[in-house]
C-alpha cells in the first residue's frame, strides 16, 4: 500500500476546520449544532494554547511550578496554562456537562445542560517543553449518559472508548496541526498563524498496512517481559522479505510519536513492565483517543491482549499499556504477547 498523500486534491484546498466540521455534520441526520459548537470550542482553545506555546521562552512560562499533579509528575507552567485555557473555554461554551483532565484529580462539572463529556490531556509531553520538542493536546468527546435535566456525574466520563463520538489531538511543532475523527475517517488541519485559521492539509488519512519503524523507550527494556524483548529483537533482525530491520524512532512525546506513526506507518508501543504492570499511559486521556483515531484510519490499537476501545473505564486516572500502529505491525506484537501465555508455544 502506498503511503497517503500529504496534500489534499485541489478542490479541497482552502477548506477551513469550521467549514469541514459543518459539512460533516450536514451529513448526520438529526444534528442539532451542539456537537459542532463543541468542536469549534476545542479548536479555539487550541489556538489560544498555541499562542502561549509560541511565546513561552519570552513570557517566563517555561519551567516547573513547584507543584506535583495527581499523576505524581512535576507540573510545568505551560501545563497549568493549557489546562486552565481548555477548561475555561469549555465551561463558557455551554456544550459540555463534564470535563476530566489529566492534570486534575477530580472531574469538573460546568453548570447548565451540556450534552457532551470531554476527557483531555491538555499538554502532552511536559518533560519536553523546555527542550523545544513537539508537544500536544489530546481529547475525547462522549455523549452524555445522565439525565439532561439534572447534574452530570462521573459516569458520563467513565465510558469505554468505543462509545467516543469524536477524538483528536493538536500537535504544537514546526507547524501546529489539529487532527480529528468522528469515527469514519481522520482529517488533519494545519494552522495558518498569519490569519489564525486551521486549513485542511491532510484529507482522509489512512495508515499504511505495514510500516518500517518502531517507537518505544528501550531504556525500559530491563523491566520488560521476555515476549516484549523478543519482539524488539525480531524487529532488529535482517530479513529482506519482511523489510527488517526496522528503524527506531522515539521522541518521548506521545503526540509526536503517534502522529509520525499515523502518517508513515509502523508501530508505537508503551508496554506494561515490572515497574508499571498496569501500564503507564492514561486510558481516558491518551489511549482511548488515539485508539479511536488509529482504528478510524485503518490501524489497530491494543494493550497487548485486548482491543483498547473495549476496556471498561473504572476510574478517571486508570492506566493501561498501549500499542498502536499499522495493522500488520500491531498483529506481530500481539503474536509475541500471546507466545508468553501458558501452552502457547513459540512465537517465531
């Protein structure tokens, strides 16, 4: 399979994010405009955060605040800026009944009768902020489950990924891009900073069936189980027919690593290990949104044994292993993972 074109057809040039969302919603019977409005609000918050990211080195908002968040991680000043920006915009927009953020221990429940619940990692890749490496925002949107006439509750947020109505991410890098999906296709938009508009730049993104790169933190290999170590060794072997060895590519910002994998194919893996047996990444804020996007683009997402989108969410900060990428590459990872089960035999 040929990699997807990075340039839309001429007829698509000049389409803004707002226009694209409106066109998508016109195809949805019974659309009321609430969902469209919510996506506009997310895009607005992303533009505001992008402006602060661009100014960070000049506006004294680099570095740590001295606080530690609910994940046990040191809070960067930009983490706080991004979190406050998204929550403020979503609360004022009136379309959101519940917000769960990686930065906050508890959910936020805006007043009103909003119809959607939002989960988010306001600024992924915090450890890379001061190094001028790509960072990003990750979000998921669920339809409200509780009674619209009463207050929302945490159950509106604790839904499996398969029930997402939309998911996306924003990558603040050499250019700023917003990528989103409502489940049927995946589209990318690049911000034109001269006029403050996102324009369609990557139409109907499709991940290649198989790639030639792998992305994982091999510094953790001493903690991996034997099947994961054998999987990485397999990728490094010389084998022309399967185009091995693969090339290693690892940034350390999930948004950056996942974005590259989505466009070029291959696999990203953050497996469980003996330090984090339940996994390291957050199900609601990171794994579910990316699993939703990758599946919509023709890829796969699992925790090594289960489809990510079928995992039941039991708590706001639940963790999980995450493996996403080209379908053939993820299938290879699953094959090695199954080989570690009793009575499974050899994986090769």
